[in-house]
C-alpha cells in the first residue's frame, strides 16, 4: 500500500489551453479531471479512486475524465522547446488538462510529501491549471496523506489555481476498505466527499463564467 517522494519551471502551453471556458452554458456539467497520483508497484490508488468515482458517477453537475499517472510516460527533463517525441508523449494528457474545468487529485503520501511523477505532470503545464479549482483526496498512514496535500496547495497556488478548502482523507487507508474495495464505515467519508464536490462545483462554475466575461490574465 502507498503509505509513505518532487523540477520546477513549466515547459509547454499548448494552443487552446483555456478552451474549456469557450461556449459552455452556465448550467453545463463541469469537466473534472481526476488525477491518480501514484505509480508505485502494488499501489492502493485504484481502491481510493474507485470509491471517489462512485460519488461522481451520475452526479448531474460533473463529468469526469481519469488521468492515471501510471499510464503516462512523460519526459522527466523539462524543456521550453520539447522536440517532436516529447510533444507526442505530452499531447493527450495536455489536451485532457486543457479541456478540464476543474481537477481532483487523488494522492498518497510518500516521505512526507506527494509522488514525484505528479510533480513532473504539474511542471510540464501552466495555463492548463490557471484559474481553475483543484480538490484533494488523500490517503496514507497516520497522517492520511494530509502532508502531501499541504505541499500541493503551495504548488497549485503558484500556478494560479484555486484549492478547495475541504478534503477527503483516509488515515490508515488499508484498514478502512474491505476486499471488494468498499468502505467499511462510509458515513463520514461520504459526507466529506459531498462537501468537497459541492465546493468544487461552486468554484468551477464561478471561475468558468468569470473567464467568459474576462479571460484570466487580461
């Protein structure tokens, strides 16, 4: 289970990075990219992500798109001018992030912080994150991944994202789910997920409409 590490300058801003704001009706569902941050062997991430996605499935205000770090093969050396091979590796995930109105990061805690592949994904992009809300679902040991979340709040603030106040965190996560991936005592976690999603929808719609009136940074 994931119980327990992080490049700086963003490199690319594909054309259309803010396309998610174009033409969507005010009441249109938010496009939410759910990012699985772990690629560790034997990871617990799929259990937590399936639990979270069960709360977004059928939600009238949300459409989700899964971005699984483990399925990506992103370049690890950042570049302002990536070559054709690197551009090809980035193309699909960059489009997913650009299309999103909001993000949910599902992250473990490794060595007091979040996984290095997540930092790589973040640093390859800039405009894709700007003026969009990001929420956090964390898991781990005693801390429940909350130290990873606190580090991520600083990173996303630098990228002009709005971090959602309420989180969902699973302390000693392996003991909380049965062999079928069902939460053994779901009432508290279900309530936390509802609060997170309510805030995400509010901020997502508010920022989407604000960018229609005035593009961010203008």
